[in-house]
C-alpha cells in the first residue's frame, strides 16, 4: 500500500460555523472556485481558495447534490425533485430563480435526493433515500436526467443510503455505493457511454472489511476510485481491480464526499459531517488534501437547464 507524503489543510474561511452535513464538493475551473452544500441548512457555499473569498446562498429546500450547465445555471437534486436554479448576484444570499424540472414518484414518505454527479457525457445522475437512516428503508433508487429524456425510470432499486457515484476515465465503468451501516458496499457496472445504459452489476468493494462506510467518491486520472470512509476518518483509494492501494487519515470523523480541483486538479477537496456527539474542532469543515495524484475535471450538464422537459417517470 502506498504511504506517500500528503498535506491536509482546512479550507478558508476557517472562522465559518461548521456544517452539519457538508456534501457535494464541485470545482469550477473557470472560476477557480469550490462549491459545496450544507444539506440541512439548505445552503450552497462557494470559496475561491486563492483569496478565501466566501459566498453562500440559501434555498427553499435542502439541496443534496448539484452540477452546472455550460451557461452557469445550477441543476440541483433536492427534497422534492430536480431544480434549475439561477444564483443571485454578489451580495444576494437567496437563489434568484428556482424552477422544478422533474420529480420522481417517491415510494415512501420522508425521501429526498442524496449523492449525484454528471457522467463524462454530461448526463446528470442522482439517487434517492429515506432521510431517516434509522429506518433502514431500502426505498432508494438511482435515476438519470438528461436533455433528451428528462428524468428516467429508476435504474437501480433497493438502495438504503445511495452514495459513491463515479465514472471511469474511459466511460466504461460506473461505480455506486450504499453507505448505510447495514450495507457498506460499492458496486461496479458496465457503462454504455452512448446510451447511458448500465448493466452487469457486481461487487467492487465490500467496505465491511475496511474502516468506515463508503460515502461520496471521486475517480482519478489513473482510474482509481477514492471513497470517503465515513465514521472511519479516512480516504481510501482502490485500483480498478478493487485493491486498496492508498489510505489517508483525516482529522474528521465523518468525511462525506471528495472531488478533485485546483489549478492542476491535484487537490482532493473533502467535505465532512459534524456528529451530534463528541465532535472535534475540525468536524463539519472542508479540507484540501494534496497527495501527488491528479484527477479529472467534472463535466458540466450537457444541456440548457432552463429549458429542460419534465420527463417520464
């Protein structure tokens, strides 16, 4: 296992109140800025690491994951559906426009979207879960959202706490995890880049053999899969063969999602969750981890989020 030197730095502004559930970091290269959400606070945050400038917006409901289209419109997966959001100008703290584009037929009460990102062709993928994890309900599903068809029918069912979406650099493999304590597994699927179809689901990593639960993830330029080991205070990197080859201990107990960014995409930005008890001074903050590995840019949504159809579900 690699033990190369790493640097771990808490992202400015360090004076900010810790997030209850920091999630969904996303680097915007054209702005040299990192965006992420605090789910229960219904907030989107933006920081430019070069100068520490911080902005935030508050939304009408919880945002779990998001992307941007090429025009800069936010595409957000929330409590009641997928929304197009036009952010307010500097100094404005609320979303200036908020339009629901599609909504799944939730099979249970108390559900919301959770983890998501675009594939390398610009289709937006996001999964759902019952927000009360103590119920251990497997009502969650995975959906695809694109400019041609809008929201798909459920493509993967039976998920308790959907997480860990990632796509290999060659677009041949999709990864998906379930981070619930009763599951703790990561799967790989064959991925058809042309159609967005998935098949041949198989076990990629059984996280019951490692510290923590497989939360949000990122895939690097070498095709290796990085997962945030929630409750394990670690980042774990697995090769395409599912072999653990890197382990980075973090100063937070519940790392939640990671994403590559920085000028050369050689920084892993990691969000975290603040536990309800025994939290330390770093829990709930965002970190920049430099470990000599390069990632790939996140692909924007391939469409105009302001004119998307509400599709079949």
